[in-house]
């Protein structure tokens, strides 16, 4: 059972790090959309839809990674605070 959990965690970490690059792509596409909309007075519905779809993928796929990291950070915080209490 431990091996399965480790494989799921490693898959979650891999997808989380991969999705972080999609965030950069989303920022670049959004900048392109803003420039074309406000400087050139031209907008594309396809670009806006692409932004929303990328955001959905980032949110849904990155959620597992975020939850996994938050749990780890929570455990680190808990163990550090309990160690401080025992040292007093």
C-alpha cells in the first residue's frame, strides 16, 4: 500500500511541476490578449476561450499537487511547533 501512495504522490508532484509551466503559457497568452485588445482594438473569442480552458486545467490538475504540498507544509509546521514546546 505504501508503494501505491508513493507512486501517486510522485505522479502528483510531476503533474504539479508540469502545470506550473502552463501557468507561464497562460500569462503570455493573457498578455497577448490584452495587447491586441487595448492597443490594436482587436480581440479574439478563441484566445479568451483558450485562457479559460488553460486556467481550468491549471486549477484542476494543480489542485492535487497544492493539497499534497499543503499537507506536507502543515506537517512541517506541526512538528516544528511541537519540538519548540518540548524544548521549553
